[in-house]
């Protein structure tokens, strides 16, 4: 068996260390790290959760504060029930609003939290009652086009 020179061993070790570092960085960026440590879960029910899926960002004032962890159709209400996490250091009033928002015409969708003014706070596992579903760009365009047809 051929012997490897010390420089080859060092180069191989450096490549392995770099690859491991990249994997750790990628896992943390994707939210696959240590789990839900430092986070609590909330739920909300939406008329339309179009564009929202597991892994979608939850933002407050444009800053990511959590992630959507589950999305299911409620067969009794025919609404989309979402479960999402929020960082522990973010305390939301119980009259806060959850909005399915878009980054722009061609941008992605995210769940935006709008804080309310109540003196009482949401607890882990609570449901946000005030929600606004996704607005369909196609239906807005159709309304705009059809409103122009009525004028003589």
C-alpha cells in the first residue's frame, strides 16, 4: 500500500473539515438544526393559505421570527389550519393578526404577524383568531378588468 505524504493528509483533512462546516451551515440555514429550542408553537386558521407550505417564513416587521411547521385542511370548517413557531423572546398580544403576505408581484409568500394592542399575551399552543388569507392576484386583475367594462 502506498504511503501518503503529510501534505496530502493535511489537504484531505482540510477538505473534510470544510465539507462538514458547509453541511452544518446548510442545516442551520434550512432550520434543521437543534429543533424548536427557544421557540413556541401557535396556530391560525385561514380562508386561503395559497403559497404557504411547511418551511415558509414567519415574519414580524420584515424579520424572520419563525417557521410554518404544519398546514392541514380542516374538514369541518374547510379552512387551512396552520401551525407555526415563534422565537421565545417574541411576546405577541392575544389580539395580534396573522396575514398571508407576498413579497411582491413575483415574490414568494410568507406569514406576517401584526402585533395587536391587548395587555394579554399569547401563550404557547394558543390560536391566533384574527387572520387574513392570501389575496389572489388573478382575481384582483379580473375585478379591475371587469370594472372597466361597465362604463359606456
